[in-house]
């Protein structure tokens, strides 16, 4: 068993290191995607600041605001 300890240690370091590196890479990618989306939203808001207000008020009114009155 003691002759296998270096191989076990190397495998443990490679597996844990690879897992940690992959997790870090994914979190970095998510952070970049969130920053990109935030920049896109800011650009859209800067282009047409009144469009977002109209969409929010229609959504807040609910589906009843879009129905026609019944006779």
C-alpha cells in the first residue's frame, strides 16, 4: 500500500485541481455573461428610456387590462 501513495497523491491533486479549475472557469464565464447582459440592458435603456416604462405599466396592470369589455 505504501508504494502506491505517490500515485494516489498525484491522482488526488489532479482530480481536485481539475475540478476546482473547472468550477472557477465556469463562475468566471457566468460573471462575464452577466456583465455583458447588464451592458446590453444599459445600452437599450439609453437608446429608448420610455419604452421600458410602458412595458412595466402594462405588465403591472395584469391580463385584465388587455381584454375588451364584454357586452
